[in-house]
C-alpha cells in the first residue's frame, strides 16, 4: 500500500535548500509544475520569489531558500529539427539534454503528443538512424524515442547528485466505455470519481512501454506512478471551464489531481 507523506511546503523548501528542480515535458508537465507552485505559495504566502522566462523554460525561484522550480517545454523529449524537407522528428537525438542534466531534480513526462495527427502534429517526417519515414507506428516510435532518453540518462546524468523521476502516463477521459458509461464522449458531466480502486478500462498500453523502457536503465530512476489514481478521477478535468473554450478532458484542475501527484513527488524526493 502507498502511504505518501502529507505535503508540507515549508519542509519541502527547507529540505531542498539551494536545489534546482525542473519539470520536462508537455502541457501535463506545466500542470504538474503549476500545482507545485500553488502548494508552495499556499504554505509560504509571504515568500520572496523571482520569475524568469527564456526560450523553452519558465523558472520561479524561492529566494529565501534558494530553491528554483522550472518547467521546460518539450513534446517528445527527443528533438524536432527544421530541415529542407520539413520538420523532422529525430528519434535518436536529445540536444536539450545539455540544459537538463545540471539540475538537482528532474521530473520527465511525455506521451500526449505521440499520437497526434493532422494539423496538430508538429513534425512532417520521422528519422531513425539514416532512415527518414513519412510515418511510423506511434507506439513503436514512442518506445524508440523513450529508449533514446533512457540511454541519455545512463550516459549523461550523474545520479549521485541528480534525482531522476519519470511521471507515469497521465490519462484522458473522452471514451465513456472505459469507465462503464458507453456512449459518453467526454468528461463534461462527470461529477464523481470512478468507484472502487480498479479502472474498468485497464492500464494504457503506453504505461507498459514506459515500464519496459525504465527497466532497461542501469541508473536509479523513480517512476511516479500516477496513472491508475488519475484514471479514477474522471471528474478532475477542467472540461468546458478552461481558457480555450473547448472540451478539455486531458488536463487537470488546480487545485486537484496534480496536487496528489505532488504529494507522491514530495515523498519520493524527501524520504
């Protein structure tokens, strides 16, 4: 049984005195980052903070403790480069790793964009080795990209000083048959969690890919396994109450589900 320590923002800042924390991933990482900042500012409302934005990174520093918390936006962890033929997703390249590896705590996430197609797909070709393809089975591509990240952790990250955490797959709720409500096409009218502790739709295949790839890493990497607990919270999304006025059953309300993720994160990095 998992018994996370209740989140204590003051203790978090004291134990991480002088440390640099970075969330690396897509908008789900931003969700996670925003939740942590809200929890900390609720605990120390008079904290002296500074903010900095540069390229793909936003950073908030709690000056009294020298704790910086950043979010680095990358949809795939691996690179997308503009070439003559168009935008190329490079499954074997992680140039941004030079920015990440000097942090004290790294919290990675990726999956949300791997299955995107059409106008929302931010690449035109995918490259593996010398082969450039118009497309690839997306689960296979995800596994290959994640394997490149895993090799980068083993070769480039000094885990004696840097704690590496990978967030499990964050689920979405657009298919009611997954929670025994066939015909439901979004989370808009959901007001209660799924009852019990088992999600009827089972684990997403992407989580198995994550677990398989993590098992190949020689260095210590902690899986922040948020998938099942988040699947049960079909009521936890912004639904139509969000900035872009569409139906959002992908991201999470703050305060809400990501606060629980941060309780697990707090336990993982302070215990």
